C-alpha cells in the first residue's frame, strides 16, 4: 500500500482526523471540451499514440463518506476522449449520493450491490448486473440499500451535450458530510 493509500485507509477509522470532503468536480473549473486544433495528421498521430487502457487502481478515490468516485475517462484527463465520460462510483453500506439533474442521459451499470434510484420522484430498484438509464434532464439520486458496498460504472455523453450548449446541471442536495452510522470506517476498495 502506498503512503497515500495508507493515509486514506486510516483517516475515518473511528478517529477525529476525518478531513472535510471537497467534491472538486462541483467546485473547481474543469475542461469539458478541448480544442481540436492542428493538422489532420497531427491529430490522428496523437490519437493513435494515446493509451487504450486506464488503470483505475492507480487513480485516487475522491469524495465520501457515503459516495466516492473516480473519474476514469473524460476530456479533462484523457486526450482520446472528446465526447464520452466514464467514472466509477462506490457507495458505503446504506450510503447515498447527491440529488441532482443534468441534460445528458447516463448509463449506470451496477457491478456490485443493490439499491434504488429516485427519478423525478419515482422509485426504481436495481441490483448487480443491471444497467439503469438516467434519462435527459431527470432529477435523480442513487441509494445503496445493502449492508455491503455498492460499486457502479457510469457512462455518459456529457462532454458532447455541453459542447452543444445543453449545459443544464443542477445540484439539489449535496451528499451528506457525516458517515453512515455503523460504517464510519468505510473506504472503497483500493484495488479498483
């Protein structure tokens, strides 16, 4: 385990050293769509030179204590991805994420666990192996109903929607700052 992973694994284990969670994707400037400039041959050569595999185990989990995430593929982090975005989310046992909405649709593939979503006030149950569609402009929230963690892969065309000036994104309720009672020491898997 690296020093950062050890620090991340220790903070929150029934200690008062819990750091304030800062959801940087909602608070700092991001690159949503990069400029495509240069000659065709330069762009082609650059795209062909980009890696095709991104090791999520090398990336740091952000967020917490209910919902953690890793931005895996997006225009901000990868030169090859201009119109798609993929991220992995982990939910603590009985944890949940923010209530929010955005113009782009999303596919929420459940890798582990079970829970439900609330889409515009309607409950939709899901479990491992399910692919859930979050429709355009839907105000929604993801909730883990199990006594174990839930892991999901989220795929969306958000950069493309933003490029087309379909920029509506609204945070209705931020995720909780206090850990789930009984799961104060939860941390997502270091291997993912």
